[in-house]
């Protein structure tokens, strides 16, 4: 990753910064450019990042998932619609993972956490079978539903995973890459 995509994290206090300080909007544009996003997307990601940094000044590196969900809940009460909230989740995930190296709060984790938090706010609990020992397909379906993907997309993704798992079952783990892990059962 080149210097244009790195946000910094050079300061002892955990604040973002490089030799030349950049605004969140500039940082978002450089990250978005590295991810092949459009200028319009980069602009709005920057706006969402900037608003998040204003809400948690100097605390981005130590913010918790529940604090992020609370912040998103406030945005929802202020009238942001679902696509704007997803955009805010993406912006916060990018900021935390690239800016503060918080891989525990990257976009997929934030999306799942935000979906679970919203469900709990209205009294919907996660199914017990997903809480303990869920299969890859069950977890994939859960993440896709939390992210509001269509049922056709969910079906296509799960079919592709099943095909890949069938292909990978006869291959050595090193042949597929270290990231692939066969189920224990």
C-alpha cells in the first residue's frame, strides 16, 4: 500500500497524521482512490468520516463497537435512511481499519454489529444456532441479511461458497491458501 493510502497513526496519542496533516475529506479521497471508488463516493465517505471524528475527537483508536452503534443510532434518529447509514458504516469501517489499524472494527464487523444492535433495539434476538457453532453458510447468510442483500444474491453467494467448499475438500490446505480452513466436524 502506497503512502497516498496510509492515514498515519504516527502520533503517540493515537491521532491520525502524517508529516503534512490532511483533513478527513482528503484522507477519504486518498483511500477511496486506492479502492477504485468514484470521486462522489470519496467525497461522501470523507464527510461521514469527518462527522464521526467530530463525534469522537481523538478517540477513534479506542472507540468500541457499542459506541459506534450508538452513534449510528443517533444518525438514524436524525433521519438518515438505510443507504446513508450503510455509507456511514463503510466510512467508519474504512477510517478505523486504515486510519487506526482497528481490524476488529472493519466494514464486515461493523455491518454485522450494527445489524445486531438494531435488531436488539426492536427486540429481535439472533437465532441460537447462529450464536454457537454456526456453519460458514449460516454465517454468510446472516451477514448478507444484516447488510440487506437480496435473497437472490444470498442464494448465489451461498451456492458459490458450496461449490468452492466442494472443490476445496479434495485439495490440500496449502494448495488453496492459508486463509481456507476446513470445518472441524
